[in-house]
């Protein structure tokens, strides 16, 4: 298990294996999340916008503005 030592300034260096596993690079931020059992989890707080690429698949056919407007209106009126 990777470990780190806290400096006198309260800083730690995240071990390389952990940084690689978490996909962290210099300048990234991490959050410390308190779990229900009182332990903390360290999770990435920021990612590049490029990390979002490919999450939403392209539609089979392009959607026109008119189709979008109709869908929005339909949801707003409950149709």
C-alpha cells in the first residue's frame, strides 16, 4: 500500500502510483470527502474538459432546431 509522510507544513506528496491510478497531473485539485464511517476519501476535484469527450454518443441523425423546440414545448406542456 502506498504511503506518504506529512511535512511540518502539513503537506504530502501523493505517491506516483496513486497519481497514475487516479489520473492526476500537476495542477489538478483533489477533494477530501468525509465518509459515513469517519474516514476520508481523496477524489479528483477537477478534470480537463477533454475528459468529457465521447461521454454522450452522437445521434444517428442530426436534430434540427425545430425538432428541439418541439421537444422543449412538449415537455413544458406535458405532452
